[in-house]
C-alpha cells in the first residue's frame, strides 16, 4: 500500500521514539533499524531468521532525509558518523533506507535483500553492501512497514559501464553463482518491479520458464484486461515453442545448469562507482539459464544494454548454449517475459504489443 508511505512523508514521517528524537529530517525511521536481532550466518537465506542488527551500535545517526519514491516504496538517505575514530571504516557515513508496507512490501524487500546477499557471495563488490532487513516496531493504521538498508551508492559520472568490464562482472556472477539444490528457482520469492516471480524449484528449465511466462500473461490480463488472441498465442508458445527451444539445451556438450541471475538487469539498475567499476542493484534473482539475463537487453527501454557492444562482449566471455544458431530465437523468447512484465506493471505501455 504505497499511499500510506507517501502520506507519511507528507505528514513529516512517523512520530519518533525518544531514542531517535535527535535525528534530523522527515523520512520515517524506527528503533528497529538500530536494535534488531543479531544477524546470523546462514548458507542460504530461506527464512527470516537472518533479520539483522543493521546499524552498528557505535554509529550515531544524525539525519534521515527523503531521497526518492516509486509507486511501490520510498527510499531515504541515512547520514551519520562513527562514535570513535577506530571504527570509522565499520560502516559508510551514508546508507540507503528503503521502506515498503504490507505483505507485498515484505515480499519485495525480502526478495531484494536475499538477492543482493546471494549475488555478493558469488561476485563480491558487484552489488551494494547490505546492512539488514526487518520490520518497524511501530506502524500506523495497523499496516506493517518493512525496511531494507544498504550502502548509499555514490554513482560515478561515467553512468554507462564499459562493455568489457560490465560483461566480465556479469559473466563472473553467472559462472560462480550455482544453485544450491541443482534445480532452477530460488529460496524466497523475488520480484520484477512489484510482480512476484514464481520460483518453486524445478529440475527442468523449460518447465520453469513456461510457468514464469504464463505468470506474466495472467498478470498482464489482470492489469490490462483480457486479450484472447494473446492468451491463445501464449498457449501455443508454451506448448510448442518453449519445449522446442529449451528442452535440449547443452553447454559444452552437457545439459545446462542453473546460474544465478540478477533478474531485472536493465539500464536503470546498472551504474558505475569509483573509476568506472560496474555496480548493479534492485535485484530480483533466481537460478536460471544464464541467457535469460540478456532477454531484457532486447526490449525497447534497454537503450544502453541493448547496444550490440554489451551483448557481444558478454557472448565472447560466455558463449551461447547449443544449438548456437538458435541463440537469437531464445533471446526473443526470453524478452517476452520482460515486455509482459512491464505491461502488467504499467497498463497501456507499448510493450504489450511488441
């Protein structure tokens, strides 16, 4: 229910507890971001037991200012300082606090939290450091508020990553991010925008993708209204095209294995830090055929990653699966999910007819 969060900003945020009365700014904050249960080490992130002590006990929070908002969440910038010089490197001076409400908000932020942790494990430094995820102790109108805290990114002036450097980092994530179960799927539900991915573990990539695509057809119909021709075509694609293109894929002569993907890797979720180092964010991950990641580079809104220099650099490092000559057919198939997802998120957008 994003309107609740937006109205909180308009009213000047939540009434703050005594311990946070000194904090400037009007972004909603809560004691939970300072005093949550201690983070536990887990090999997978399949339960909520990892909700974390997000800000160090020797971190002095000075202000919480609004930074940006979307239809689904609001984000603020937390500024502070370490209490003593010896621990100045323990936490960045600025952190990003993202808030969302209700069950959908919990699902989105828990999915992003788990995605970022998993990507960082596979390819350290490719995503912002995650400090924690949890629930506000105080919520207005009986609507629970959930939060995610991560490093506040100081994006570089070089907004477009170098194709070779970008491809190297993405290929590394795909190559090292292996499914813990050996199946396609993910431990928790993740989202593309506000829309959940069906991530139940499946041994067959063709079966997993078929369900993923059909979920977008259903969501598109719910958001935009029925389109019988599209629904009939989707049935044909799932029953005939998907098995034909995806059932017998090979990588170096062996059946493809599930690879970790970002899940929403387009221009708005890629930047650079420092001297042009690639950074990616707003992830909705799952273990997939690695080429699924490149489907979104084909869509109309991927003006940067849609350039051939990015695709070619990636394919030099991670060549197409076999049959190689069907790579473009698979890429077009994978892009259908992305176009329908955008249509379901923003009814009336042109991608419904592309």
